[in-house]
C-alpha cells in the first residue's frame, strides 16, 4: 500500500503488513500528486527520480531486517543571474562579472550622459572630530571592509561613507555616479534527501536533489 493515495493525495499513515511480499516499489512523488498532498494539509515536493522496483524471493515476509529510512537537509546558496544572457552562477563578489558574456555593474554620470569605466572611489573615514578621505581603485570596492579595518591610527573605527565619482567631472564639478546593475541575485534553496532501503539482505542508497522556488532579485534587462 502506498504512503499516499495516488488519486486523492490522502495519507495512509504507517501500518504493519505481515503477509508475503513479492516486490517493493520506490515511487517518487509526481507534481500532480504533490499538489494533491498539499491540498490535504501535508508537505510534499515533486521529485524527478524514476520509479524503482526491487523483486523479492517468493514467500518473503518483511521483518526487522527490511528497513527504510530517510534523511534530509535544506541548503541555501547565494546565486547571481545575468540580466543579459540569463546565466545563473555563484559568486560572493559585489562587483560580480558574468563568466559567459562578461557583463558587470556599470557606473553612469548624468552630466556626461555616459558610462564611466574608470570611476574614482573615495572612502570617508572619521576619528573623533577629524575626517580623512582615502582613494582606492575601483577593483578593490568589494574589499572595503578589509581595507578600512587595516588602516592604522584608528581611522577604521568610525567608517562613514563611500563615494564613487566621475573622473572627468572631478576637477571642476565633483559628482557621484549612479550604479547600473547588470547582475541580479537570489537565494537558491535545495532539498537534499538521502534514502536508505534495506531489502533481502541488500542495502540500496538513493539520493535526491530538489530545487525549491527561489527568492529572486532579477537584474535589469
């Protein structure tokens, strides 16, 4: 008897069957069955695993040697998605670059009406009533925290602000640049399930990996 009724999704709970068994079937939950199960108030996620069958010798009676166990864990990964080619990839950098089409964050100057490929980056630091400005290369923008912590003299204790400015406007009319995102981010949730089935003196290990709906912040297109 299956754990869930394939027509209604209602749970049969667990029971004992003491008669002979000819076959044990491992039937993953289909999308339609998962929906029926959820309508009955239970939790279920559809699986893409194939159905597996295990034949038993005639007259086999299930006893304590036949066991079935399941272990699962939820994993969350920070992912990136490219707004140009739709590639999904992993990266911990704030200025992540798409490994396929090389798209990355751009910096726009409203006065010049142009993208700036060599913007000026300034860190505003404060120590008491004193103010200090440190310029760093744009390539180090993702490491601001580490840079500030390693500035001697206690300047990193009161970090104030970051400014990204236009190099052409800087001599006469300093102004900030607006970031134009090409890479979005989302949290990918995956359920890893480890099934162990002991039947007829043999152990069968079945692994499943299900990607859940993601919480996504899409990149501009």
